């Protein structure tokens, strides 16, 4: 019995975008089907189709060592002609992790024979074929020194489960190296380290692992070493010998950290002591500077200091001391107690108005001294104002003539002469000015009150608060608020809450 089998070769052209390299395709012919796995991009590009398949187009890469600038220049041909962005990564050894590299130059001291580069056109999918190049493998003699200069060994003494002593070590290098390691005993005061026989080991190629920095690490251990010896580790390569690498003395580290903590505490205590002794001086320096600045700002100012209506010996002395203190701070001060001759020649009201002209041009305010008599005079003045009505208002406004220009005669003139005049003295004249400024809403910007703490300001018979005329004026209690008074006079009013160290009443 003969069985005839018929075979046919089919050639298929797949145009589906879903099909790519490594795709699995099932071909159905009648009742038969077959599964076909498409080749990978590396298989295709390694064949004769490399110049035909678009995905096999890879960048042409070269590396140039510049001895003068001590760097390696990475060059990619026709990088500007490609419509796709260029990507590049760097790795150590063929099986190392390739990490993205953005720089086009590499310092020569970090270049090693095992350094490799991958370059490709980023086409946004997995079709991008990569060009892998390790351009420094032929420069082993030149670059091998860079490898050994970056070799490090960490050593730790420990104990095995059996109770014996061991010396564990980790050797780190940019590339996997061929070397031997052995333990040695370091003598006191000697640079040489004597090898312990029968412990020498050769590094194995299958134990290397890559760390997060891209370097290669080889772990190892020397078991059953002798306790109590000052043990270190030596490393010998093809043409070089490194070491000794010794364990970190934990007691030395503890001593260093203890010393650092102690010094920090000493510095903190010393700083606290210095601040304690310098606090008074710093405060005094700050106050002197503050007074100097206040005086500098106040050199252009003029202050009018008005005494209360019942000036006795103690109050007048305090008023004069206040005026002298303001003069010492650089203010130009006019005190009614110092101007008796002018008061007699001009009269209280003209003298006061001549002084208040300085306030308009220089912006400095008048100071009223508040005592019990001043409190009572202000209350009487307000009461008289309310009783006289418009007639009193005319007096404040200087109305003493009729529309025809003739003076008031008869009963009206007799009434003015019989009433209590607000211009009887300078203090009453100041009350009239305060009343006028209250109407303009700027009384607190031109007048302020001071109260000597040695004398009571509120009369025992008064049951109400501060007189209406004085409400809204900044008030300072002396001598406790002297600094605030100086600041207020130097800086001038700063708004509705003006009164540094004082308060509005």
C-alpha cells in the first residue's frame, strides 16, 4: 500500500499593522492550519535584509579619545538627518544594565575597557533596532589603570555559626577583573601586611553582580581566621597590587562621634553664655541707635508744649524737664512757660496761633499736659460751648462784627463780656483749636496728651470718662511711655492706630 503525501510552499505577504517582529501567525489552508512565529528584529537585521528593512536602519556610532582635553567624544553620523530622536545608553560589560546617557563626552579617567554604548532611533515602538558598540576593548593597556584606580574593598570582621572568626569582604570595580585576594596581618607601625598562608582566593567569573551605580561587586569571606589579629585584605591584579584594606574600627568611630557631640554642646553653651552677657549691651546699642534715628528724623520738627491751667511748682518742673528732654533729642521746642514775654506782648491766642503755624508747615504736633485742673477746664469749656450754642461758635470763628462791618453793641456785646471766654489763657485757646480740628477730623494728627504719673489726671468729683475734647487724641503716661512718645513725635502719625507705646483715648 502506497501513501502519497502532497506538500506545497506558500508565500504570504502580511500587511496588517498588528503584525510585528516576534508575532505568532496561524495560517489556515482548507482544513489544515499551521502556526508560524515571525523572526525578531535582531534576526532580520543580522541577515542579508539589513539594507532593505526600514527597521534595520541604525545610527553609525564612533568614539574619539582626546588626550589633550582628557575626554572621549561620542559621535553619531547623520544624527541631524534622521526624523527620529537619537537615544543612547551606557553599560559596563555585555550583560550590564544599560543606563540612559545624555552627554556626548565622557571624562577619560572614567573610561574602562568594558564600557559599552547602545544607540538607536526612538521610533516610539519596539521596532527600533539598536547599535551596540564597545569601542575601548582594544585599549586595554591604556585604560586598565582606570579600572584598578576605581577598585575598592570593604572589610568586616564577624563570627560564624560554628563560633569561629571570619573576615568577609566585598570588592567593587567598574569591570570584572582577574585578581587574587588574601588576608594579611598588619603589624604595629609597619606599612607592610604579612600574608596569612593557605587563605589566598582567586576571583570567580560567576559570582559578580552589578550594583545600583553600574559597578560590579564580588563578595567573599575568609573563614576560621585567628581572633585578636589586626587583619586586613590585599588584592593583586595582573600588573598591580592594592591594599591593605582594613575593617573600620567601630570604637574609633564611636569616639569621633562622641567628640563631635561634645564639641557641639560646648559651642551651644558658649553661645548661650555670650548671648546672656551681650543681651544688655545689644539692647542698649539698639536703643541708642533708635534714639539717634529718632533724633535725626526730629531735627526738622517743632514741638509746642502747653502747660495745664493750674501750673504749680511740681508740675511746672516736670513740664520744663520734658521740654529739655525733647530739645536734647533734637526737637525744636516752644514751651509756654518759657515764653512769658511773648505771651504778655502778643496775648495767649495770637501767640498760640503763631506757634501752630509751624505745625502746618512741619507736621509736628502740639502736646497738652493733662492734670485734674486741665480735665475740669475741658469739661467746663465743653459745657459752656453747649450752653452758648451758635454764639459760642461765632466766638471760635472770630465773629465779632455784623454784616455791615460795625461792632456788636448793646446786649450782645454785654453777653460776650459776661460769658466765660475760651481764650482766657493759652490752654483754653488750645481747646478752641482742638474743637476746630475735631470738625475737620484731624485733631489726633496735630494734638496729643501727656500725663505725669506722679500726678492724678482724673478729678475725684468726675464720674464720666475723658472729656469729649480729648477723646481720640493719643495719650502717653510719663515716664513709663517716654520711648513711645519719642517714637510718635519722630515718626509722626501713621494712621488711626498711631501712638507707639501710648493709646488713643
